[in-house]
């Protein structure tokens, strides 16, 4: 998740991801855009941004349906196939 320190929407997104994480088994990384010039230029007014494999799942507000679907698809693609 791309975020900015002091962003209330970012704090809400982290809390929402944490709740969903308790239900679905996944991890997420917080990336402070202000520590990376290129990320700051790309996401300056769009934080928070949730992405998976460079695909943006949602920005500004938590989109549970998109995130659930992406996690489920990602899990299926990562499972070993016989």
C-alpha cells in the first residue's frame, strides 16, 4: 500500500486492510511515497493506493470487493498445479 504519513485516508485504509487480513490470509507492505521521488510524483494526490503486482486495486477509499477478488485470484495463480 502506498501511503503518506499523516494522511487520515491512509490510516483508514490500513485499518480496513488489517480487518480483511484477519479474515483472508495475506500480507501487505506499507510504502511511504515521500521517501521515493518517483512514487511521490506518481501518487502524490492519489494516496492511499493499494496495488498488487503493479495493478492498482483501489485508491483513496477501500474497495473491499476489488481487493478480495485480486487476493483470491492471486492465490489461485500461486498454487502449485499438479
